[in-house]
C-alpha cells in the first residue's frame, strides 16, 4: 500500500472502531414515532457490513459478520419487516432493508412473498418506485410494466440532467441507482453506453460540487457510487471525509437544518443523530475502494462483454 492507501485504511479502522462502540444504539424498538429511523439505521449497518466483508484486511471480517447478524436479529429475522409491510402497503420501501441480507443468503420467504403481494396493490408516487423497482429486481421479484414505467419517469440515469442543475434529492437517487445497477458492487455496471458515459462525467462533477458545499454525507454517497461503478473520483472527496473524521472515528456531517430542504428524509437517529449515516457510508466507500474485483473502467468492461 502507498501512503494514501495507508491513510485511508487507518480512517476505515477508526470508523469501524466508532461503530463498535455505538452498537448498543443500533436497535429497533416497536415505537411508532421512531421505528422508521431505527429500521433505517439497522439496515445501513447491514449495508456497511456487506461492504466491509469485502475488505482485504481479514481483521474487518469478524466485526462485519457480527454487525450483519446483529442487524438481522434486530429485524427479528425479517419478521418485523413482514408485519410492518403486511399491515400497511405504503411501508413497502422498508423492503430495501432486506436487500443486504438477501444478497448474503439470509432468507425469509414469507417476507419476500409479502413484499411481492403488496407491490402489486400499493399506490405510490414515481419517486418511491424509482428507488424501489431496482430493489425488487435484486430481490428476484417479478415486476409489472406499470412499476417499471413509474420508476423510469423519475430515473436520473434515464433523464441524465446536468450536474450543476441537479437538486440534492436527485443526487441521492442517482447514487442509489448506481449501487443497484452494479448489484451493490457485485458486478460491473449494467447500463447503456450512454448511461455509463454520463456517470463518468457527472459523478466527478457532483463530487466537486458537494465538496464545495461541505456536505460530507452526499460526498460519501458519491464516493461510494464512484468506487462501485468504476468511475475515478476526485481526490478532494477523500480529503473532505478525512478532514471531518474526529479522533474517535466518527465521520461528522453538518446538521440537516444547515442544508437545502429535500423531499427524501435525512433521518436523524434518537441516539446517533445523522453522524451514524455518514460514518457508515464512509465505511462502505473506503471498503469499496480496497475491495478486490470491483470494476475500474466500466466503458472498457462493457466493450469487452459485447465483443
């Protein structure tokens, strides 16, 4: 490893140590006023574990597996999600919480069946479908043409707006579309050549824009997307995350009240605030940077696959 690699690995180690100390707060209680934020936090912990398990440093693997098992236990092996979604179809976005477990082989067939049934009857706006349809696809569930049409109507990859004109909500959507289009970093980007070229130019521009805006949360999301789909991020993204990491490992973000209003909620956890989310996404981004086998040039890979 060169000096930059060693610095980033040290940041990853400190962030993991911070999460270890905060693990008691990653729990789900059946309280109506906080359950959404609690489920979101536990799901993010599982996503971070999924990426950390791909770290080349074996010392990370035991902790990552423990995080994944803890998160699955807090969701009652998926039964909590099944009950929530069965009782209220509009809570079907909670299906996203199943994804890291499904991709790691954790099974709850009743939950998958409930998600599939509720997806066929729920009425939601296009934004929800844009974020949900790729998840349903990765969960190996059937999609209807209506679902796909709704999802495409607000897909950033489909509309390809200019980076400087993109609101924060659209940036969050784009980073998630990137992650789903590569199976959370499991395979090269599955997109058209036009979409891949768009990402190659747009993701670095967005990184620069949100580094200038001093928004570490979105910078971490963008850095993760860059590493996952094989687009080279600018060095300033890594520098910002390193600069805002505290001595105890927490990757700090600014208070949501200091940022432009968004339609998508920036959940604040009762004990962990917003810092947990930025720290976990930074762990994913640093892990993706070091993970073996992630694509490094998606245009070339797509050309090789077509030949």
